[in-house]
C-alpha cells in the first residue's frame, strides 16, 4: 500500500508541475473542474460518514444481535434524501462472509426496508476453532495443489503450479449458504498453463478443513483488444508532459496510466514515455499500438461511468486504475486484478494479436465496479450475474464510444477472433449461439460455468433494451427469441443501463440470484420511472421472456 501511495504522489506532482496535455479521446470531454471534483468527493465522504453514524441505529432497527456490528462499504443518497447504505457485518469482531446488506432509509433516517445477502441468525455453533491458522493454510494450499492440471472452468487454463498461501489464514464466519459456521479465509497463489496468474481465496471449515468456497480473484475474459491503435484506430489521448517528456498518464481521470510488462508476468511495468506525443501506428508489431488501445479503453470506461451514472472512477473515489500491456508470451487473455487495481492484456497467439479490444476493457474494469458495489459472488447464479454485468457494461462502453473502426454491437469480443473463425466470444441477443450459454433460466443454470450462466442476464438486457425478433442495428443482424413466445418492445439502451446500474449499486448483494435480480431491477425501475411505468412493465416482461418469474 505504501508503494502505491508513493507512486501516486510522484505522478500527481508531475501533473501539477507540467499540466496535462488535453486531447479529446474520441468522445466529448470537459476540462477538469477541481471545484466540482472536490464537491463530489465531499458529498461522497459525507454520505459515507452519515452511513457510519447511522450504523448503530440501523442495526437496532433491523433487530441485529449485540455481537453483530455494521461496517460501511458504500453509500448512495438520492436527490430527495432517500438513503441506501451498504454494509458488511462482523460477528464478535469477525468478518461475516454473506453478512452484507443494504439498508434503505428515508430522508429523516427511518429504516424503510433492507436487502440482505442471507437472512436469519449469524451465530455459529462455536467460536473456538479446532484447527490453527497454520493448519488451515496448509489444508487450503493442499486443496489447491490437488487441482494442478485441471482447468478452473471453460474460460481458464489448467493450474500448473502452486506457490502456496500468502499471509496468515484469517478467522471468519461463513454464512453465505445460510448455515453459519466458524471458518478460515486463505489466499493461495499459483500459475496457469496459459500464463495467467492464479490467486484463489478459499474459505475452509475451522474444525474440519473442508473447503466451503473458492473464488479465483484473477477474473478473465477470452477477448482481445489500441494515437493509432490496433482496434480503436486513430484516436486522441490525454497525456502528461513533464519537461520534454510525454507519458501515457491521464491526470484528468484519476492519474490512470499504461505500462509495458515487456513480456514479463509480474511487476507494475514501465510507464510509456517519449519525447513526441504520437503513439502507435495501428499495427500490433508496434508495441505502442496496444498501449493506445489500453489507455483509450480506460479513458472511455472512466467517461462512460462518470457521464452516464455520475460514478467517479471504478471505486467511485476519483482514483484511476492502471493498465499493463504485453503480459507474458503468447498469452491469449486479459484480466482485471483487484489487488493491484489494474487491467492486464496479453499479446495473443504468436504475440501478434493483443487482447485490447474496447469491450474487453469495459468488461474487465466493470468487474472492479461490481467488486466495489454488490460484490456478487463469482459462482452459481450470482457468478453469472457478475459476468453478465461486465458483458452489459462492456457493450455499453462500446456504444458510448461509438467508434467507426469498432462499431458498437451486442457481440462480446467480436474483433479479436479468439475462436479463429471470425465469430465473437458471446452473443447477447441469443446467447446459445456460442454453443454453451443459456438463453433462459432453468434449475440447472447455476451449475454452469459463470461465462455461460451469464447468458440469461445478457439475454434479459438485450430484450429490455431492444426487444424481441429480427432487426439490424449498426449493420449487425439480430434475432432474439423469448421463452414464452411473447413479442417484446425495448425501452432503449439509455434507460435499460440506468435500471441495471441502480439495481447493482442499490439492491443487489453478494448472493443475489436470478429471482432476486428480477426483484432488484423492478425496484430500480420503480425508483427511476414509477411502479406503473412502461419501463417497470418492460422489466417484468423481459424477465418473463427469459423464464425468470
């Protein structure tokens, strides 16, 4: 953490000394307004402080036990003063996994309702573990080692090595399955066959060592994705000039920047810098071209969230994430990593196909938004909703940018040709066209890989925005069916994305499943447009259209 703060301080100083070179990144940009930024930061700080001050009274209103405490994670205050406070819970001082909840108050602080990841008591049978932290870490490491040679899921290569547990196993309360028990949380690191780092967070029973949950923190999407970029073409970037040196660092967007790993698989990389302010030539052979894609993708994603939802960066704290390009050798993937707060891109097959496509940038960085809001678990139906959220906002970032070289569409990773036959990675209008994704909900959807169970929500969003049946959008042909054969009329992307974002940030929790997502989006539509509105009815009809009733 100290190292990150030191780097941020140096970059900030450079921007203050030389100023930022402002160039439109292919979309409308306003010059930075420090007063407005400071006001937004103060408003958010005030909301968080209010949520903290309200925690004891909210806990009392919800009937929480004396051993339970609320810890603020996020806070949203509507224009009319209605409050939505997101909390994590502790029990006897221990973090509770599955204890997260959202408290909805009126402007006077009266609790009106709440959304809980789990209901019922959080009290475990015992608070005395039979295993020591070291024993728990050993069992967790052993559990990961037993998976060497086995692919994590359909979207990740097999684990090839395990370096072991990092830090001490942490004592927690596991309550996500509704059966609270004492557990340990351990992080185990390793490497996969395709060069992707692995950082698995395991929850194990504190008495038996049984694995209760495992979550891969390195979230990937098989997609690729550029001055003059490989995929974005000719665009302009906001850079920083210090003395006579330009760098790919954007002081107007939280000091986000782009580095090269020069085919290494660790470290923060080397910041792109040169004495001219022209970057890349559109060819993958020029190592700056992929950096242009990455820097532009981060800028557009920042602007999309800021101008569409008023969100000030991935964490809504004004701090920009950074991007690393040229990761590993022949690495055919890209990933977001919460621990470094960064995006990473490989160069693809033969190191000639960088994965820096625009919707990949939007998809991966949206994982960071989900992590800092609903925190959807990356397994089961909540995992499908997590992936779908990234597909939805990744596509919306593409529509927001509206590039001629990367025409906006409802296809995921359509330019990277990762399948080798010109087909996209996923389709939102009819997800099953990829051969594995689900068009509709069924009782078995939760057992699918999260990149395939996401199809239900992707299909819902397409139907909500565009409606059913055959149509052509930006030259791309779609034909979206419905489970019940109904003909649906879309409400448009602008309103559909507002509904999904509010549902994610105000109503969803870590364990939200498809049934709960229906309720969350209906609540969001009611808040935004009214309970008798066309939009509310369209949300209900679109969920019915994918068999979520």
